């Protein structure tokens, strides 16, 4: 059996609660439910349970190298310049976040897992798009260009499994938690 895995940061409930009213104004947007809001550090793809155990151990070692850090959501944008396919809220530039993501990637490469399809771009996907008009997508981006959430402390990251469903949001399950050094 295999698992579809990725490492991620959780979004605190108070931040998510303040984001929810901002998610509007784009017909054709499939807004992501609260339980699917996270910041992906590294997507690993479908891997065997044995490889998942090795990854779990490697990510545990990664956590020992990193301390807690503060972060916040900042700005908005979309993927797919000509044909938008996703809306996102960005994260404030943060060296600790980039270092953590880079170490999650190095752990995967040491285990010979396939490289990611895209380079790390810190963001929280808020909607997937289907036939959304470009002008409405650009209006969303402009409306939230100066958005900043309150700051929160990242004290752990997670290994999540994902089960893709045909006509519903993916189902995520926490497979492991990695507290960061204090």
C-alpha cells in the first residue's frame, strides 16, 4: 500500500477565522474548507509505507535542527497567469520558513524521493478555479495585495496524507507531528 504525503504547517484557527470573510468575489472559485488550509513545505507524492517510515524518521531529525519562529500571511495572488487555476494568500518572507522547507526537501532527496514539480513558494491555497474570469481573479489579487494577518508562532510541522476525491475537496489526515525545538 502507498500513501500520498506532504509536509505542512497548520494555520491557526484565529487566523483562518479572519481569512474566511475575505474569500469571495470570484465566480468559478471552489473555496477550500477550513480543514484543508495549510502551508505546504514539501509534497512527496505517492510513496510506499516503508518509504513513509523512513521519511518520518528523517523529518523527525529535521525538526531537531529548527527552532520556533513567527510568521504571518501577507498578500494574495494566483497560479496560472493566462488561465488561472488557483488563488492563494502568501506568507511574509521568512528565512526560518525557507530553511525548514529546504531541509524537508533535502530529507526527501536523501531518501531518493522524486523532486518536487515546483520550487517552494510559501503560500496557502484558498481556492481552485474552474472557468473563473481573469478580471475577477485579478480583482481578488488587487483587493488583498496589502492584506496581512496577525503573526503566529510556528512550533511544529506535520506529515499529512491526502486522498483525492472526484467531486469534493481532498481528505487530509495527520500522519505525524514534529515539534520544533524551543
